């Protein structure tokens, strides 16, 4: 049976934040300016199913390094929509089931004739084919783990990497979808760059909680997410943002 809050009983807070540069996981609503997105919808669905849980801080924007720091220091309990990595697996608690999946693509300048069907095609282009990625994000970790690929993860924002791409400071930009087209539009580069058609890799995203969070709360969130998955609500939310 799912948890319910009795009358007059304060809800258990789960402190979180909105992650910069991750549309449509988190994005600013064009009319109200409030943070909306896949993760916000999932948090509200959790609260509806278990009224004894309340996410706080989801309207506060933070870059990913600051989110890590806050969880490490026990100042934040959870972050929505992170993928597994060896470092994260050691430091945090992943709360299944997966929330949604993402697909990674390469973005090139519009006049680039390169055809990339797999990682070997990318490697075979040589050392001048630098791939830009966002520092601290999973995409950079994926590229660096492959070997034989020249990676520049010096910038933390997709818009900066797209500017570097147009300035010929890299040949490709590695980023994920859903949300990639919105990033191109927001950055003002539509028509100047193109998304190559090959899906280079996929990844599943999860709620991640700090090690300081009590096991009972972790299990409570897991139980609620499992119910949302079983009902099809997680899939419905993700598809609504495609």
C-alpha cells in the first residue's frame, strides 16, 4: 500500500533543485518564467500519489557541479534525471526504476560533409575532429570512456559549445535528446548547424539521492516511482515532452 499523510501531519521534504542546461528535463516556461519540464512533472506525480512527500527547491536553478556539492554536503537530498557512472555509483543512491531514456547525437556545422554511423567512423576522422561536450555532464564521461576520441569538455553550457562549434574550435558537439532541438533554437544556431541522424548511444536516467538520506525515505520514493511506472505515468510524462 502506498504511503498517505494523515490530517495535520507535515509532509516529508525532499530537497532538490533544477539543473541548468537540461531542457526538457528542466526548462523555464516562456510565459510564467517558472521551472517546468519532465522532472517537474514527475515530482508532482510523486506528490499526488504519496501526499506525505514534498519536493522543495525545484524552482531554484543550479549548475550540475553545485548540485553534486550540495548532495555531498548533505544540503540537498535528491537530483532528478542522472545516469549511472562509476563515480556517481560510489557516491550516491540510485532510486529505480528509470524515469526515462535519452538518446545522444552529434551536431555538426551545416556545411560539414562527414558521415558518422558509429564510433569507429568518428575515430577514423583523426585528431582534428574534436568533439565538444559539456563539462561535468554524462556525455563527456561517455566520450572519455570510449578511447581514441579527441574530447573538449571545457565549457559547461550547451550554448557556449555551439558557439565554439561555429568558431571551428571543434568539429562536433555531443548532446542528448529530447531537448536537443530546443537547445539549438534557444542558442540561435538553427540553419547554421545540423543534427547528424545516427543515435550514437542511449542512456537511462534516474532519481539520485545522497548517501545521508535515510533508507526508509529512499524506499518510499522507490515504491512510489514503481507505481508510476506500472501505471504508465512515467512513460506518458516523458512522451509529452518529446
